[in-house]
């Protein structure tokens, strides 16, 4: 008889047998008590409820015994009970001592929190100067320095020497863009110089990027010579450091960017970009010859990034202080996890001493606008909750794409939406402790009405 | 877990290669434990009552060794229960982040009943499709704004009537917390919070009701550790830590640094004494502004900072789509397991109930692309076939540029899936708009017996495309 019996089962069984006396009947099997006292051991509450349960069982047992005619009452004499069921006082005391009681101490334990820094971060990220003033051979009103970190972004191990900066995209022809972006540039889209001015004066761009997309043979096939006039116009219109981009056509870009280097002679403009898919050597050498900075673009592949950086240094002769990396920005909800970890690994590699990776990083944050969630009016999936107002949704997409990658180590962000630019600058500078603001008393956040 | 060698876990296993766990050998199971793909409970012999004497010590040792560096705490019950903490790495590429920080959206006991129920239902039903899954909001945080225990209890009661998502009961007044616990303790809510002032009473509540408890010591890590050690000594081990969340200024910098310090102490320095899940309060962004757009935006960026660096649970306020959606995706991306390829199995799949008149679409086997297209088709009730071409998990645009998707690969993929175009009424398939340039070459490959139609560039526009282009003109 290995099965477990409850009291009610026992009652029933005895009733079924119609027994008048317990003679000859023995109760077999173990009486099993499972005690789940939880995390705190056996405490006073548990003891109370447990005691109550046991007492109920005892009462039932007594009643049952009575029903069978056993002289229970004799047992219930106080002395008899004590003799029958109580363990010796000694044992009781010992058993009680063995059970950890729940006890609230009078005071909190004293403690000291200690944590170290990451000792493997031995190498500083290269500091790169963008822009050059008149005395330095350029024409910019001021210069911008990026990189120079000795720790991961916003870590307490070492302060960031330079704040992340934003360069706003300017195109050399009107292009299609999401409504939430286009509305800010409608009035300047036909004039890159005005566009650049608006980006700097109204939207707080640290730099502007002139994309010479009209040079693409499949778009307008503007000649390099003609296209770079726009670069001259932008250099005239604003005095911030600039970035110059091609169209992305691997054959044409070599010619266009080399020509752009010439008109930006001595400006330390960031030339976007050299990649393994085109004649990186020609672009690298053009940067060196004209004192511009070379952007090394690879596609989400850390070893390709090392290879390109190495070749730019060793073959094209680009000095360390003139290299910035673009390891590719996959946007939020569209592979951002790849971009994030790729960049985080690159930055950690650089800090640990990899001389082919310790350069500042750039992000094409504008890619955020290619994600459908950033621009679509409503969800194509009918079961989705409402997507809300896309004019509010889009800018956050650009902010979070950029800011996540700022956490991974990006130093310069290519962006478009002015609201996104403002937030990105504010959050990164807040985390560097550069923005003094009165912090509200957060002690009573629970009771604050919002 | 700091252990990286399966050998060192193998010694705590039965070493019988019984195969009950589904692995061929105990060594393979040990490797699964190292990668956290298997749990110790899956080794049945270790839990066999009859073998307790033999294995009890091994089991205890094993549990000790494989415990995550940040303790794992369960909040709630049933299938909506959330796991909080349980992290082992500082950077996601080092293995993966395991338990995405649940978002707890706030409700208050000062809301009128209709507003309360509406908000709870919104929290309860919010969903967004992403890479084959529905993203949802995990928790509700009930704030005692009035300080009135009865009002709080009523509010908690209303909340649990309308959702089975786990709760956080928020008050610094033990009487208020007790009133809430009386209503829902069996649902294992997280109580918030024990402070230096009320810790004795709150410890008693955590003990009496057997619920996880938050310890709060804002901007005082020494104080936080002192509370942890005190609670552990009392035998209270289900803890969540609130080191304070300042929403702006230099204090915000300090806040992030505290999160980084706590995570580093846990996973890089194995200071297990006080390594418990950490709570962030992006809701505090709302203390800096009255502008609802500004509030939602700032809450979003603060959330993003803590998702990247060390928050294990968050209390939030803005449930506007423009804030929830990006934050959900941000969290999803960071918590995606980088060890798992984001690919679907190549081949032909049915969407709805297609027949010989139904269109045949194709896309790549990049999971994000595939599920997006599939959901756009399915949710718009388009019965069709969908071919996933093996592009090594690369999306359409990139694989067209990189040569992983070519006309001959498309033809081979249809052949391998045994698609017989002769049996269809339309003798065609639909190319993604991003691969439009393949249509001519495909027509040649198929000798004009099968037509390659050009679909839209975004699959969200397939319904509109169907209206105009389907069935194809003969």
C-alpha cells in the first residue's frame, strides 16, 4: 500500500468496510508532510498556519477514533497528551535553534560598493581634426576634433575628450525624401548653398555634407568638373568644416571625389568615401595630396574594415590622423543589431590596441528613413496596433538609430531631420555631463501626476 | 556564469550518457549549459528522488556554477510571467543578452475608473508584428498617487480584473503596499520599494506575502549594497535594485555610470553578493517637461540608453505609438541573440489557401524580409505562394547588389521547390521591385514560357499592386 492517504480517504475507506472496531486493521504507508516554506525558512506565520492544519487533522483523528469506540478521552488528559506526543524539551530547543527564524535586524549592514575600470583599454582612439582655418591652410571659421577616446562612450573609466558631432546632408539636386524630412528643406532644395546655410544656422549642424549624387551616370551624369562647383558654393556659404560625398557609383566616384579634393584643397574635408569596391588607392592618395580626411567605408564586416584601413595607411599613405571609418549603419528595426555590435567590437578592438581599428567612426544615420516604420502612414499588417502619427514617429526612428550607435562608439553622425539632430546632440552631451540642467527631485516620482 | 569549459560542468553531471535530455552525451549537455541553450532541469536523473543521495551535492554545485552573474528574478505567474535579470555579459556580442527588460507602463489610483480600464486594456492589447513575432507590453506599474490604501487596493483590483500581465505595486508607504498585496499577492507582483526609511516594514511584507521586492537607494551605491546584504541576511532573495534615474543634466550622466558600474561589478567582476536586476525609471523624463511630444521623445532616448547599458526592467509612461514602437524595436534589436542566424528555411511556403490561380511571390531567406512579406500578404488575406530564395540570409536590395540573388538562382530555387508553372493558370511569378532589373534575363531563362512580373519595392504595397496588376493580362 504505497499510495498516499488523506484523512477524508481514510474516513471513506473505513466507512466502506463497515468496521466496528479497529482490531486487525493497521494503517500502512508513510504519513508524508511536504513543507514548502519558501525563501525565508520556517517563520512564525508558517508555524501558525501549519499548527492550525495539524490541529485540524488531530481533531478529525480524535473524532474518528471515538467513532470506533476507542477511549480517546483518557488520552486527552493534559498530562497524558504531553507524555504521548511531546518531544523532550531539550530536543525541542535544539530543533528550534536549527531553523533560521525570520528576523529583522535593528540596522542596515554597512557596506561599500567598489568596482574597477577596464584595464584592457590601453590605447587611445586616434583624434582627427576636421576643417582647417586660414592659418592652417583652409578657410573654415573653426575646426572640429573627433575621436581621442580612452574608454567606451559615456563610461566612467575616462572622460570623452570630444563630443559626438552631426553633419546634415545636403544634395546637389532635389531628391525624394520622407514627408517628415522634406517639409524642413522644401524652400532650399534647389540651392545647395542655401540648404547648407539653413542646416547650419537654423538646425544647428556641426558640419554639412554635400552629396554629389547628380554625378551618377544613371541619374544626371553631371561631370566631375561641373559637380564640384557645388562644393565651392557650399564652402562659400558656410564656414563650418564640411564632408563631401559622391553618388555611390564605384567608377564615377573616384573621378568625382578626386576632383572634389582639389577644390577643397587644405580644408581637411571628410571625403566620403573609399571602399574596397572601388579604387580606394586613388581616393586615399587624393586626400593625402590635398590635405583632406579619408572616410573608409566597409559593409558590416570588421575584417574588411581592418583590411581597408591597413591598405589606406600602407599603400595609399594616408596618415593615421586623416582616417575616419564608416562600418555601415543598418537602421533601427532593419539590422541595427548587426551595426551596433560591429561598431562595438571595432571600438573595443581599437581600445585594446588594434592599430587598424582605433579610428573615429561615422554613421549614415539618415538610413533610418529607409525603414518602413519611419515613414509609412499606417501598418500594412492589419493586426498591428495603431502606428500613430508618422510625422512624430519618423524623427524618433532617426534619433534612436543614431543614439544607439553613439553608445557603440560613433563620433560623427550624418543626419537629416532637424528635430532628430537636436535630440541626438542633447542626449549625447547630457551623458558627457556637458549640459547643466536643474534635475527635478525624483524621490516622489510615484506621486507625480503626468 | 563565468565558466566557459564544458569539462568543468561535466564533472557535476551523472556522466551516464542516458540521453533523456535529448543529447547523445552528458558532455554535449554540458556544452549546452555553457551556451545557456539548455537548463539544468532538463537533466532528469539529477532530479530523480531515488538518486537524491547520489546527486544532491552535484546538483547544488552545478547550480552554483551555472547561476547567471546578474541574478534571475521571476515576476508574475503563469504564461505572462516575466524573467528579469539573468545576464552574463557586458557586451551583447560576447554571447547575448538574455532577458529583455520588461516595459511596465504606469497607471495611477487617482485615475477615474473609465480612464483606468481604458489604459489597462491598451497596455494589455498593444501589439506589433516583427520578424515572425508579436511584440507586446509586458507589465503594468500601479502608482499610489493619493497615498490612500483603500483607493490603491481598489485600483489594483480593477487592474487585475482587466489584465493578467504582472504588476509592480508602487508606494513608499508599507500600509498602501499591504493593501495592494491583499488584493493580488498570489499573482506575485513586484513591490516597489524598500528605502532607508521603510525597509523594515517592507521586508516584513516581502516575507509575509512571498513576493519580489525593489530596494531603492538613489545615487548611493554603498547604500544600495547595504540594503541588499541586509535583505539577503533576512533570507529575502528575490530582489530588484533601483539606483535612481535622473532624467536630465549631470545627474543623468551619473545615472548611466551607476548602471554601467553595477553591470560591470556583476558580469566582469562576479560580485555576486549584490548582483541583482536593475530597474530604470524613464518615466522620470516627464518631470522635465509639460509638453507631451517632448516628454515622449525624451523618455524614448533615456530608455534607449538603459536598454544598451544595464537596465533589466523599466517603468515607462508614454504609450503613444510614436514612442512605444521605436523603443520596442530598439530593445528587440539589442536583445536579439547574435548567435542565431536570422534566416528562414529556403523553399516554397503557402500563405492562406492558394490554388492554381493564386500569385507566386518570391523573396530572400533573410528572416526580417521574409516575415515582413509573409505578414503583409497574410494580414491582407492574399492567398498565395511565397518562395524564400537562399541568399545566405541577406535582404533583397543587398543580395541583388552582392550577387546572392541572381536570375539563375531564382530559376534554380523554383526548380528545387518543384514549382510547375504549367499547372498554374497565369504561368507567372512576381519579383520584388528591388530585383526589377532581373525580369528581362528571367524571361530569357524561361524562354518566355513563364512571365516574371515586377512587384512593388515595398511589400506593404502589394495589396495596392494586386488591385491594379492581378491577374496579369494575357
